[in-house]
């Protein structure tokens, strides 16, 4: 089991360290190698995704990723910005299926900005297509008007596109995931306006014929955004494109109380995967030791389950996380009156203590 460790920038290094502590008490043998990515790699090697980092990721069974980005890189040319590292990894490893579960833990029901009765017991799985759509469509760029009225560029454009095989494979992933849950899929699109997403709806409907035991519903993305805050518990598996999935998954994250709790998995057809918290590098709190490491620790659990075939170990980590929450330990992002505020390291130590007690 070979794991590439890519902590990245900001709080990335702090939270990945806690996940590594948890992995170390599982009595499993991992081959681990760490490399720089994002802004950290740009500083050290002049590129956010250096050749050796990409090679390491490609050769590993799984990648444990922290986060990338910092405001100080906003002025760099786009290909050198930290975000290009994660986009490059997704594209190069063909990590087309992004799983973003939004689970509201019982203990955190009151941390959500929504009323407790709306979110209590919430368990949604967003499946976001990750290597297509307007994120990667060509052509893209800037150009000046044909009559040359302006000196610089005076328009910019991106291309939204999906091919049939791209939609088919993510639809299969969604229907198969639904079979392991409540056999319900909601496909989110904008078929009323966009040709790309009318095609998406048509292809998802075709693939559905192979899954007669699963219920399929279609919804426009604007309505889906509304339903997510109106009655989120009616939703189960949501499958959507790259752009809509980016937006809806942040929205869903907020239902659960804190984005600091949400893991994610990005998989390719070989079940090789990249595992990262759903949140970013949070430069505003980097180095302060207050970031919530639980999303990364839970991402490590997803890694054990999906790429390393260690379901038992995954469940041990998840149980340890539930136990520390039940004990009342909270990082600042999920703190509420009557609970105990802890820092990043203390939270990681508490998870480790529970893992050791289980064993
Ligand atoms: C995410 C992030 C990325 C995305 C950025 C950092 C490129 O927002 O993983 O959701 O837009 O996909
Ligand atoms: Mn995002």
C-alpha cells in the first residue's frame, strides 16, 4: 500500500500531520512518501505541480492531500497558481468521480446555521464529475475584437462541454453508489438553458435503464440549490457536473455545521484515489494550531475504504471521530457553549487515544 503524502499550503501541513498520527496507530504497513505541492512547491521548485510530485502521485495507490492556495499567489500567471496543482492531479490521474458526503453528526446539529430539525440526521452524498465541464473545456482564453478596437483583450471565454463516455461513467458511479444506500439518485443539470446539460440529462436517463431498481429524478441546479436549504433530508445521492458540483458541495457542507468536518474522495477507474478535506488552505488561521483536522482524518478513512481495501480500519477511524465528538471536544469552527474547545493537535491526540483504546 503506497501512499503519496501531499500536505500543500496553509493549514494543509497541520491537518495532514494529524491524519498521519491516526494512520500510524492502525497496525497496517504503509509505504509513504511526502512531496511538495501548490504554493509550497512553487516556492521550492518554481511550479505548483512539479514533475516528481506528479510521478509520485501516479505511482501511489492513494494520495493524501492537504490543501493548496494563498492570497499571495493571486497575481501569478494562472498556470503557476497553487490551484493548478489540484486541477493537474485530477486531470493527469483521471480522477473523474468526486465523492463529497455531507453528514450532520448528531452532536453537531446545533452548529449548523439551519434550524436543527432541518438538518438533524442529514446524510447526503454528492457525486461531482471532476475532469470535464467548463473547468477543462477547450477553447478557452482571451481575445481582442476582430476590428482591433481595443489594444488588449476585450473578451474572455470558456467552453462548457461533456462527452457521452464522460457522462456515462459518472452516471454508473452514481447508480452503483445509490444501490448501497437508499436507491435514489437526483441528477442536477440546467437542461432548460444549456445544450451540454440537456445532453447530460439524456445520457443519464439512458444509463438509468440498466438500473431499474434505482429511482432517478432530474432537477435544475437553481431549484436544487433551493431544495438543499429547504428540505435537504429529502435528498440522498446527488450526481452533477464539475461546476454545479463545486457550488452545491460547498452549500451542502454548510448544512452539516462546518466544512471542517467534511472529507472527500476523488477516484479513477482503477480505484486509485486522491483524498482531501473539502475545505481549503485557510491562510487566515494557518500556523495558529486551531484548524479542525477531522475532515482530513475522515478523508484518510475514505482512503482506507476505497483505495486500500481496509474497511475495518476505515470504520475504526470513523468510530474514533464520533467518540471524540461525543466526549464534547470541539475545534473553534464547531465550538458551542458547554463543549470543550481544543486545538488541532489536541483533537488529533484525542482521536489517537480512542484508536489505541479500541485496539
Ligand atoms: C474544490 C476547490 C477547487 C475546485 C479549486 C481549488 C480549484 O474549490 O475542490 O472544490 O474548484 O474544484
Ligand atoms: Mn470548491
